[in-house]
């Protein structure tokens, strides 16, 4: 098995960077959103709890903020403390790999989950849920003891835990792509979604204006590329050929960079890029010290299979989207009906579960075999490694089967195939946001103009009423648009406006 210890460490340290952005973003918005004079004070959430006993409060709304009265802290100070502590821990993990262990990531997840519990409508964005789920998986990826080394190849269970991150990446992309078409948004069906997206996005960047003025035929092709990248290409993540996965990494990385340059989505694109790291291995970063004839032949074979698979995908996209040259332009249009899409989606979602199960089984089998056949370990070490790997395999299987519930719910036909016991496990895990349902940007808003909610204030009921000019809000066309972290109030205002 190709070593993945460096890949694992890079993933963990990059997750610390994501957490750092998330905690800082939350911290600077606490006074305006959750302070005593904020829009939705966090103190009111805690004081209005219908549960009286401490144990009941923690059970139904688990957050470390319940400890603030016992520590003599006001709710506002407690919020600041949790956000700053999370920022400190994230920065610590980023600057030193020695701290990237289970205790650190358990602390990061607990702190962000505690803030999430009082975030109310301002943490309803899917990247908050994605961070909690990816953050929990990072806890499984991390080594148990800080600074503990398992040799150059890492621990066998690393292959299982990193596979779970890859499965989450697959679910997020597939769900985000399918909902765009299954929900029947006409702009995705006629491939004009990007004609409106850059103009109506909540916080556009300086490049959004230029993207909006790209020729229409290029925007239509870009829409096709985005849909194919989200719906079709993620299935190749599970092909047991590293060249296929590396190609998938490059394509998805290009997509994330393009999204980042044309829209401010806080830490979403960085988090997606972090999860993409799990498609790689140590050989990608360091290469091989020497190549044998057998490895060279396997490399050529893998490259041919890689070209064949992506060639089939390209051919299918050309056929199903009627792509053809017309003079100096390339035209594209949807070449399938909604009924045909429903049938394919029903079959695809069903087979995606089978593909995931087969891939997980293959990964678990390899990890268990590696734990047993490792010649560098003695019998007791092999036994402990075997038990450790089996333990993580059970956790992975539990999370996998629970995650099939939100994936299957994308289509009514597959939603009825879920066993009640699996749905029960999902309901319990979803309360902790260990498993979530996704479906990003399922429709294009603002087709008839950019929707806005104007907030005004006055010192007297008789006026004059003046508009609150929020920092970084798009408005004056003479001002350049910024690259900033997302301000949660903008997203909530946009959702309410539409």
C-alpha cells in the first residue's frame, strides 16, 4: 500500500486553517449578531430554554456555554472565550504537527459545535454543517497521541478514516449537482444559470463583474462543466487507480479555485480543497525513489485506463448536452428530459450506495491485511493494530450506512429503500451534525434583479429613517468589490429576500 502519512498530516493541518477562519469569522460577528444588543442575542437562547435541570439542558441543547454561569462568565464573554480558544487551538495545530492529535480536534469540534448551538438562523449555511461533519471525521483521522509516529506508512486505519472524508466529498458534490436539476430550476435546465449567478451572488468579488460579462456560450459550457464535475466525475473517486484520483483532484481543484475567485463563500472552498487532499497519497508529493519495470508497466496501464474513463465521460457529456461547433462558437443544450433524468437519478443513487459499500469493503480489507502482515511489528503489536483497525472499520460502517439516508432522500423512489434501523442511526447522528443532508445552490435567484432587504433606523418614530450601510455590502458601483470572509447577515437577508 502506498504511504499516506504525509497526506494525512497535510489534511489535518489544513483542517486547522479552516477552523481558524471559521472561529475568527464567528468571533468578529458576535457583538452584532449574538451580543446583548445583537440581532439574535445568545443569552436569550439559553435563558429561554424550557429545560430546567443542567443535565436536561446539555442533553437537548449540548453546548459548553451552559458552563458559563459556573465559571462566573457572562454569555457574551463566554462566546468570545470559546471563539478565541478555538482560534488558538486551530493556530496551534497549524504551526505544529505534533499537536494535530485526537485531543486537539475533539476540542475544536466541541467548541465550534457549542457556538453552532446558539447560532440560530445565521449558522444554517451548508458549510457550517459540512465543517462539523468534516471536523468529526478529522477527529477520526488524527492520531491518538500528539507526536506519535506509526512509521513511514502511517497506521492502517488511516486508509479507512481518509476514505470517510472522500465519501463525504462525494456526497456533497453529488447532492449539490443533482438538486440543481431534480428541483427543476429552469436556469440550470436551459444552461443560463451563470448568466445570473455572478450578478446575484450574496458577496461578489472583484472578478465577479468580469465573469458576468463572459460571452454567453462560454458561460453555458461552464455550466455544463460544473454539472458534470459535481454529478458524474465524483464517481471516479472510488476507482482503485491513483492516476484517476489525481485527475479528479486536479479537475475539482480547478472548480474550487474558480468559485473562490468569483464569490465570497467564507471557508467553503478552502474546506472543499482540504477534503480533496484525501484523493492523493505521499507518492504524489515525493514521487518514487526508483521505478521498476513492473511499476512502469502498471503506470502506463493506469494512464490508459484514466484516459479511457475520462474520455467516456467527455463523450457522454457531448452527447447528452448536444455540444457542437457552430462557426466560432460551441453550442450546448440539454439533450434529455426530466423523466429520463429521474430514472437515471434513481438508478444512480442506488448504485452509488453499492459502489460506496464495495469501495469501503475493499479499503477495510486492505487495511486489516496491512495490520496483520506488517513484518515490522511483533505479535502483540499486530494484534493491537488489528483490533484498532477493526474498531475504526465498525465506526466507518456506521457512518457510511447512516449517510445513505440523506443521499437516498434526494429522490422519492430511493428514499423508501432505507431500513428503519438505519434511519434511526441517522436521526441520532444528524442531531450532532456528524451526518448531514446537502444540496448547495439548488436554484438561481434574482432573475428579475438582485433582491435586497433594506434595514433602516431612526432616532425618532417620525424619522428621518436612514439606511444602515453594512460593511462590504455591494452598492456603490464606483467602489471595487472585496475579497472577504462571509458575513452571515448577508446570507440570511438574501434568503429572506427571495
